[in-house]
């Protein structure tokens, strides 16, 4: 009888110790651009519409039904910084969708001159404000900014003080506006801080803009 009891006890211990189940969390990039994501300190770079998955071994038996609190954080080109907590359960997959909540501007240098200044200004402002470019945009390069949704004016200045502008561009949530700089369409810079336009009746965006350093290179088809 004692032997049977010991065996039964050992079997119960083995069953309890051995009953684990996998719980998953999947984070989906629902934006049209890149997304940097951290899942409990593990980092993932997601292209548009990709997902990251992380799995956990959780106790799941008659005495214990383990759950795991997981922190998901990150940012993207059209997603402001975020951090949220989620619960992962045994034999379940927690799905987390990350959607765009802002916009972006990309400047493509399709000339043989180096771009030295970029001014991104809400269309409601009468002046261009401060230079938003740190560094340079060399021929064939693309530089990006994350911005608030709204109306924006753009001014690009190259190394020879030629410039090009674009006014009153409405850039919606999740939208990336591409401004291409051609030398043939540029004008000589008058070095004025004022905008050469008449209509300033636009709602001012909130949060303004953040320069991002992810660069693309498009070397083919450069135009003078």
C-alpha cells in the first residue's frame, strides 16, 4: 500500500511539474511604414504589415493557471511613441494591432546638389521657423520626419542657396508625403524667414515634428 501511495504521489508531482502550456503574443504593424517594437525588452524592426511573435512557457495544471503581464512599446514613422501592458494566457495568442496615429514627410534629393536646410512649418505660421535638418541630404538620399496630421509648408535649400517650396499640403493620418527636390525647378534663395503666400487660415497641428534617421537611397535617374 505504501509503495502504491508513493508511486501515486510521484505521478501527481510529475504531472503538476510537467503541465506547462505555451502562451503567445503577436504584435502586428498595421501602418504603411516601419515600426520599432519592444516586447518585454526584446527588440524587433517591422516593415509595413509585418508582425513579431514572442512565446512563453506558462504553468497550466489543476493547481496553477499562470498568466504573464507583457509590456509592448515602440515607435514608428507614422506612430508616436507608445507603451502598453497586455496579459498572455496559456494556450492562447494575444494579438496586438499597432495603427498609425500621425503622418510623415520624406524629402528626396533628386539633384546633384547637397541639401543643407529643410524647413517644415505648419501652414498657419507666417514664418518658416528653425531649420529642421540635422546634417545633410546628399544626392540620391531620402530623409524622413514624423509629423502631426494637418497642413504643412515645405522649404528645401541646397548648398548653393537654391530653394524650392510647397505650400498648404494636407497630410492625413498614416500618410507619407514625398517631396522631391529638382534643381531645375529651384529658385535663388532670398534668405527670407517669411513665407511668400497669402493664406494662413489653417488649424495648427499639435506635437509638431520629429526628425527620423532612417534613410533610403535612390541613386538612379538623378536630374540636374
